[in-house]
């Protein structure tokens, strides 16, 4: 019986680790598990690509529905793809 209890404890830890890994993924990548290799841009880099100031991007990133707050370091980051897609949408419309 102690062996079964130990296995159950280990299984619970694995489930908790999996949940943490799933929840730590950026919202822009949820459901796209194969996009984890995409280049990530800092606020400085994204602001330069968008031709705006860092301050402006900090204030507007949620409203623009771009980027995510990295749970590991608390910094706002963007995928290169979402910035490129945003620029394409702005040029079209």
C-alpha cells in the first residue's frame, strides 16, 4: 500500500507541473503548441518594428491585443509573428 501512495503522490506532482507549463504559455500561443520556436521580441524591439515609443507600447499593448507578460521575469514580450501580422493588418485596412 505505501508504494501506491507514493505513486499517487508522484502522479499529482506531474499533473501540477503540466498545469503550470500549460498556464505559463503566452495567450497568443495558447492552442498553438508548435509555435514555441517563434522568435520573441522585447518591448524595445517591438516598439522599433512598430515605429512607436516604448512608453506608448507599454500603455497600449493590452488594448492592441499584442504581447504577453512573461511569467518568469514579469516583462512584456511579443512574438515576431504577431508583430508582423499586426503590421500587415494595419497596411491593409
